[in-house]
C-alpha cells in the first residue's frame, strides 16, 4: 500500500514530537540528578516578621515565595534570610528605629530554627556548618544584612550582628546611609560621601576582622571601587545582574565585574525581572497591571500608588498586601493568558546573565540569587518550589555538574572560607 504525502508528513511530524519529548525527558532527568547532588544556595530572600509566629510561619505553605515546603519541593538547600532596613533619616531616632527593626528580624530567624522547625532547618555561619546540615538532610538558614544603616554610629554593632549570625552586610540601600553612597545617587548625580564615609571605611576593616562578607549590591560605583581597594578579603554582590545586558543602576558594569575576577569575589546574579530585562518587564507589567486593576475593581479593592503604600503603618501595610495577594490570586488565570501575547522575563533571560558573566570573568566568580519576597521572581522561577528550572536551563546550555555546583553554591562557600581565613590572620596580628 502506497502512502500519500499527507500520511508521510503526519508520520514525520509524529516522530519529531516523540523525539523532542524523549529529549526533554532526558534533559529533565539529568537536571534532577545534578540538582539532587549539588548544594543549592540562594543568597537573598527577604522576610516579614509576621511570618515568624506560632500561628503563621515557614513550616506552613504560605503564599510568600520562600517556605520550608517550597524549599523542599524545589530542592533549594540554603536560603539567606535578609535583615533588611529601609533607609530613613540619619539621626538618633532614625538609627534607633532601624536598630530595633534589625533586631526584630534577627529574632524572627532564630525563632524559625530554634522553636518552629529545629528538626527541619538549622542556622549556619560557615561552609562547614552548611555541609554538615545538608548532609543531615536539613534545610539551611543563613543571615545577611541589607543596609548597614541599623548599626548607627556605633561600630560595635557590627560585631553584635556578627554574633547573631550575620555573615554578610551591604553598607547602603535605596538612599545614602551614614556609611556609603547608594546607587540611587546616580539618577541626579547627588552624593553624600563621594563613595564611603570615614565610618564606612572603618566598618570595612571591622568586617574583615570579624569574617563578615562585604556585599556590594546597592552601594554606588565609587563606593564599590573603594571597598575593593580597602578590603583585605574578597567581596560579594549578593543580588546583582550585568549592566551590559540590562542598563539599570542596580547592576554591575564590566569595570566592576572585572574587579571581582581580579580580587577573587563572586557575583550572585539576581532573578529580579527589572534587573534582568527592564524593557520586557515594563511591557508585561503594563498589561498585567490592567488585569489587576480590573480585578481589584470587581473585588472593591483600591490599588494604591507605591508611595502611598510605603506611607502606611506596618500593620496597615501588611493588611494591604494581604488583600492585594487575594486580588492577584483571583487575576492569576488571566495574567497567565497574557503570556501568549506578551513574553515575560523568564529563566532563559536570567541564564543569559549567567552566560555573560561566565564568559567575561570566569565561572569561579558567578552565583545565583532570587530576591524572593523582596520583588524577585521571573517566569519559571516564581518561588522556591521552581528552583529546579534553573538547573534544567543550565544543563540545556551545556554546563557540567561541576560547573553547576560552582554556580549554585561552591563559589559562594569558597569566598566564605577565604573571608574566614583573612579574619583568622588579622586576629593573629
């Protein structure tokens, strides 16, 4: 029996589909195998102290992007929980409030590991503890401080934070701190210190002495260059992407990236869509915002401008976000349909930044972060449960198991060890 052309075409197409499916299945299996072997570390996950209570905590599958169930589902081993404080006035009251905010977040993290889930997660302060906890099958919490503002003008607070488990700290955030200029000064070319303040320089030395990694995400370019000059230990960028691929002041240009290669640090590329591809983010957000606004109107919820939300009290702000999450959940099916018309920033865009930095400065100086619960999240890695998708894309692009291990955690652990070694030498002197 002769087959007509249509039959042949159908057979050929069917074979291609089967071959593609087999290829995808093999890719996924290989990714799973590697993902289970390597230590996966996300160096930036923000927290809300309201999620660290008896009634509501990370043992539960909350709506936020990082929980223990989501970490388990996605094979995320280590989450750096962030003691974040927004920038406010550089005066006594501002410093006092900032310090209290920081201490409340330290307390929350300690409650998680000591009271709520001691059998599921432990606090690590060095690479040895990370390896021990993961070998025991536990998840790992580590602590980073985003914005040195809470130390005020008392340098002894740096050691207090270290003793509470902080193993990295940035010296500024959105706005100039008493320690360092912020990248935000670039917008109007307005600076407070022309880099680091004298106190900021002292803090760099103190962090070296203690063995606390210096984080350059958020400070100004001039401040970062001064940090490289002053520090006796390698630096990290806990959540920053490549400015060459996305021209945002939060990202690092090639000159700064080359300093990480020269001085042996590591850049943890961040899955914050606007820092991965600003144009794609704006296009998708404009369309999705219309969907949210329509759904909010249907649900009699008023969407407030960002400045208005920031002006709310903590209690009112948390209530607002809780209600807004309900709106987002109701609008989710329609937003998902948008992706057929407008492509959102996704895992492929994110890994483009990894490829770029690996080519420029070498794979030993590149890592991964999310900024979950602080604005981070991309299509395909919207929360910790989807962490495997990053490994899958890396495998697809030809990265080996050893290379993926470096990207997911070994580079960061190496820097921690080197920072600890510098501290040990300084304490001998």
